[in-house]
């Protein structure tokens, strides 16, 4: 079973296998564009893999901008969490 919720998470707390490093100038341009779209919308989709441990699933471009300029500022994210169903044992 998959559970999805919104949470505020700092980019520094999100792990990813890869992201394109961007220049400060490019990052500022992207951040201004994100603010025009509405900063309160969820920009990133992450998977919860442990207690306060997350892996980036979607939003790599936004992540590159945020990790460059505001790595410690929490942003709205969709968090996907896999929950196992309770299996009943019958005899």
C-alpha cells in the first residue's frame, strides 16, 4: 500500500543519485521563476526510506536550484511512503 502526504523538507535532507550542478546565475533565474509560479506548491516528490531519510523521485531541476541556493530551507514536498499490509495468519 502506498501513502502520499505533503511535508516540508529541506533539500539537504533529500538524497539523490544525480543532479546537474547549476551556476549561481542560472539558479537565481530558476528560483525567481519558481516564486512566480507559487512557492507553496509541491516542487519535489520524494520517497521516505527511513526515519527522516528521503530519496528524490521527481523534481530534479528544482532540486538542483534549491540545493544550490537554499539547502537548509524547507520546501513543500509530496512524500511517498510504502506501507506493508498486515498479513493475517490463518491455520
